[in-house]
C-alpha cells in the first residue's frame, strides 16, 4: 500500500479544503472501491439523555481505572511512550536564580515551556482543591510533577465535556469512583484524537474499529470536522500560557462537539476502554442508536458496524477517509452475509400503514394479511398495505426491524405507533439480521420518508 501524507499535514489541507463532498475509500488486497459521501449527506444518530445514561450505567462499571490513565490509554491505542515530557517543544530559555548566597550566587536555565507548565500545573491543582478533591484529581500528572502536553490536552477535553458530566451526574453518582472513570475515558479520547495529529496515520486494531463506529454514528462530515477542531485545540493548548487559556480552548471545542456528539463519544469510549477490537464490535449492536448507525455506515452496501473488526487501517486525506479491510471482508459486506440477498421462501408478509400526511405510522408482519388488515381497521382505524410478501418468518422480522430503525418509535422521537422492537438488540444475531433486512428492502428499492 502506498505511503500516505502525515496526518498533521493532512489536517492542514483539510482546513483549507472547501469541496462540497468527500470520498470514503475502501481498499483490499484484491480490489479498491470508492464510495462518495456527500457533505452534509445525513445527520448524526441522535442519542438522548435517557439512552445515554442507560448505556453508561451498563458499561461504565466495567471500565478499569488506572493511577496513570494517560499511560494506560497509550497502551490501549498502541501509542509508544514519549522519550521526554517536552521533547521537541523546548524553544525558549529563561534565567532563574535559586538559593542565591551573597558570595556564591547559583543560577540555572529552565525552559520557557517548563515555566509555563509550572504555572498551569499549580492552577490545575488549586482548581482540584477548590472542589475538595486531591491536588491531581484527574490523575494527569504522569511524571508526578508537571502537566505535559497530553495532560494539558486531556484537561482541556475534560472542560469540553463539563456540561455532559453535569447533565448526567445522576448516572455517574452510581459509580464507585466516577471521577476516576471520567479521567480514564478522557485520557482514552485524548490519546485517540492525538493519533490524528501525529506523523503516523491511525493504523490498526481498536483505534480503527473506533473510527468506523464514529463514522457510522456521526457521519463522515461530522467526524471530519471533529478532527479539524481537535487539531485547533491541540495547537491552542500547546501555546497556552495559563490555566484559563487551557480551559477556554476546551470550552471552544465543546461547541464543535455539541451535546449529542459528546454523548456518542463518551458512550462509544465507555464500551471500548479496556477492550479488544473484536470485543468492542461485539458490544456495538447492543448500544442505543446502533441500528441506525449500522444502516448508514459508509462502507459499500451499508455494511454493519460489526464489520469494524475487519478494518485493518484508517487514514484521513484532503478528499476523505481510507479504510483498508482484511481480504474477503468487502465481498462479505456486499453479499449480505450467508445466503445473499435473495429472500427465503415463506408465508409471511411485511406490511405498513401511513397517516394522512403520508408518514409511515405502523409496521408489522403477519401470516394472514386479510385478517390482520380487518383487525387494524376495526381496532385502530387505519389501513395497512403489503410491502413484501412470501418471506420466511426470520426474513420478515429482519425487514420489520430495519423499518423500525429507519422510521423510529414515537416514544423515541420517531413516527411509529409500534411499542417494541421486532428484534431485541441483545439478540446475538441482531447485526446479521439487520444487514439481511436492509438488503431485502434494497431489493424492492424501498425509500424511507
């Protein structure tokens, strides 16, 4: 595979790029497929407060905390340890007197970045103590003395997430040590995002799977803007000369994220921290909004998020993103898995009902369409029409669940009067059935409103 531009340079190109669309490119050893993802093509999956809290309550207790969360985060994403706290950034020197005696003054040189770091670290520890917490309440002082670059960036990201922590304080209060869990998640997010401004591209394993999940939930355009915003935050924090400037950079980045994206980030990282790529992918189908994310993930055929385990590398360019898949993965995505997209024969019909405005208000399946039509008309007052017929029961349920994901239950902000899902997200076959249902709907050119 040809060598790509360093991500730091790529981000600079992205900032100057004004093209109306980007390209999501998928490569394998056997073939290359290019899929165009228009700018603003779709909105991110909406994750409301209740769904977010439910996910956090489920997965946060499994997050393993560490006394050095940034060091642990580098292990998680396979990032090598730095050789020095301020390696490569000591540019200015200052003269400081220490223990001066009248007959033998002693002086030494310290770097300007270190002097700034001393002031920021002091203010950070004072900020912790103001809240009756230990001086290093977020455990970002890896060396035990000063905040390094990653520590300052993690601190800025903590401030970017401040409103989310406050909004969901009830969920966090159920944890044994909520601050330690938050520090672990922030550290994981910081190191992951730093992969996009380091000389090497995001490469393998869990980090690649995370990028696929983010693209599925948020869309490429939103992910692209987040990476640009993070590059600006990193630069602002590196140039910051005070604690307030670090906090301001974080608050500015919070506007790039917004409440919904912040929830998605925290939810996905809560499910990922301490896991493998395969383990993370196995959890994805059970997360809130996973159904929508699976349907709109940008790989060919709208392959599900479970395909995240097949992504070997991910890179960003001025034109978009490049995902390199393991051999055979693309063919599986396009075939819809075992059995292809041809419907299995059966006696089950999938039906829908539309309201006076033409919106889909109900979806269902039945083996006796005439009887079911009469029941709906008598009990609910609305008419149903056949959408697909002659399906196996499993295929019909798969199509029904895709329709639920596309239109949404009313209780979750959608248009459907249905009370429950057709297939539980805890079903081990959920991802495969959702992919199957999508293929079947594509075979009749079904278009959601």
